[in-house]
């Protein structure tokens, strides 16, 4: 983890919001999704069809949980010094928030996983073109100041035939589930988040940003406009509590 990342004003604001909730992030994440976020990260990894020789990049990795699920699936346990065919660590996680990222390496190490954590901006990544087979981002895209720039950047570092997997919330479907989910995120999440992190406004922001972020067809249309992908698919999770997207280059 280094300190030399240059951030815009808006990005500095986002990053310092995550700094303030970093220590309680994992706990609150489990509480407010009843552990479902864990199941959905596993579903993302299932859908990616990752193989043990793939090079994987987890964007906005935060405290590294999705990178850890990839490591588990790729059976890289006890391979602390393993390298893939390009002679790099098989899994890389990137995030611009030092305080979130700092928590990740010890989690990986204690499980014996070889993951390379890099501090950096998802909209401008320090990686060569066409370097990764599988690229992921969980609950990160809506926080990035320009999501489509981030998607273009992910496509740049993705190999031909590679895929980008996204797990994200967004404007929920007008279903009964969707109605209760909105109530829960509007009232319960800022309350729980406020108690455990001491920063209620961060969790109010997280709710507001997810109720306005496009989902399903609307987001798919934005991805299509880039003309970068041969196929774009999505799945709703629990009637719109979250969505999974798979973009194939
Ligand atoms: C809600 S957390 C998600 C963490 C993790 N992926 C997970 O599944 O729990 C969002 C993360 O996005 C990161 N982030 C937001 N914008 C970013 C950017 N432009 N570049 C890198 N990281 C960014 C934040 O620092 C934060 O750690």
C-alpha cells in the first residue's frame, strides 16, 4: 500500500468517507445485508467461470472480501508465492482508500492467500492493456465519481474474451420486496451504520446513492453505448436488493 495516488476533490471526499467507516465496514456490511452480501459475492465468482490459471483484478476491493472469495475458488490456498503465467500474483485488488485497503493484506495472509493489493484509482489504473482474464467490482461502481470511465478503464486492462463482473445495488424494481428493501435501507441501515461506525451520514449517503443509481436495462444501455462488449447480461438478486452484471469483451 503506497501513498502516491493523486485524487480529484470529489474523489478525496469519497475516499475520506470510506476512511471514516473502514474499521467497522465488514461488521456493518454483514449486519445490514444479513450476510447476503457474502452469498452474492460467491454468486459473482460462480458466474465469472474463473479458472485457477486466470489473472483476476478486483476493483474498489475495499477490505478485500471479493478478492478473498476468488482466492478461495481458485484454490490458491497455501500458494503464498504462486505466480500465474504472466509472472504476477494471480489476484490483484485495487482501491484508492488507504484505510480500507490496509485491512486487506492481513486477512489474505492469515488464510494463506497470495493477493497483491495496490492503492490506486479505478478510473486510471497502473496496469498494462489486456492484462486480466476476470475483472470484478462489488458495491464499488456507484461510488466511483464517473462509473463509465471506470468501465472503460476495466475494459482496457481486460484480455480479449475476458469478462467484467459487477455486483451493485440500484433503483429497485417496483415489487413488494423492493418496497421493503427501500424502507430498510432508508431507515435501518443509517441507524445501524451510525451506531457501529459513528458516522450516520456516510450510511445515509450510501442509501441515497443506491436509490438513484441506474439498474438493470438502464445501466445495461449505458454499458452498450461504450460499444466495448460482445455480450452484456444481468441478474436480479432477491427482487432487486442487488444486481449482478456480466460484460464480456
Ligand atoms: C462499499 S465499498 C466496497 C468494498 C468491497 N468491494 C466489498 O464488496 O465490500 C466501496 C469501495 O470503493 C472504493 N472506491 C470508490 N471510488 C474509487 C475509485 N475511483 N478508485 C478506487 N476505489 C474507489 C472506496 O474506497 C471503497 O473502499
